[in-house]
């Protein structure tokens, strides 16, 4: 049988790309980095300063 990939599946697969590119807030840009098994979220406000937060609430970077 043929497997159909609909828009919903396509959105699910490309969710991370869409989050970075298409659905960025005008004031904050969120970028995810994976470092030693930890997902880090960088919040980049328009002024260019960066706030770094670990997804697992660890302060060790």
C-alpha cells in the first residue's frame, strides 16, 4: 500500500525548522542547540543580548 504524507505530517517533521524560521516572535528569537546531550535554548531579543537557559533546568553549560 502507498503511504500518503499529508500537510499535517509535513508540519510535524518540519516543526523545528518552522519554529526557527516562520514562527519567530518579533521581539524574541529562539534557537535550540544540543550540547553533550542537553538541549539549550537561546533567547535572542532584538537588541542582540542573549539569555541562555537549559531545557533540563541545569545551570551547567
